[in-house]
């Protein structure tokens, strides 16, 4: 007897309308005259060093919190797995 989900795999694909891609504007031609000399980037001592903004700080703290949550989640799963097998062994191998 076929699986109850056999009807899904044997059914024809349902056509899904796909929207047309938007028109891409033409790129203007590059200027024929090349720049006279490339400009060098500023020296590191001349570059401004800014303190992290509140958004950057919040993003960093959020990432740290998420990492901590992942560690505790992993530890919880390991605890549950260990005591599941330990408990099974303890109960059935007295």
C-alpha cells in the first residue's frame, strides 16, 4: 500500500506565477579621459578614530548575549542527554 503522502509526490507541479524582472537602466559610457593621478589614502595617523556608536555597542552586546545563550543552550542539551542515558542505565541495570 502506498504511503499516505504518495499523492503529494505523484501530483503534478503547481504552476507559480513569477513576476517579470525589473528593467535595468542603461549604464552611461565611462569618460574617455583618465584621471591625472590617483589620490593616495590618508595615513593612519590622519584618519579619525571614532568611539563606537550606541548602535554598534548595542549590536556587540546583543551578539555577546546571543553567544552566551547558545553556550547555556548547548550545556542544557548536554545535561539532558547525559542524564537521560544515565537514568536509563541506572534504572535498568540495577
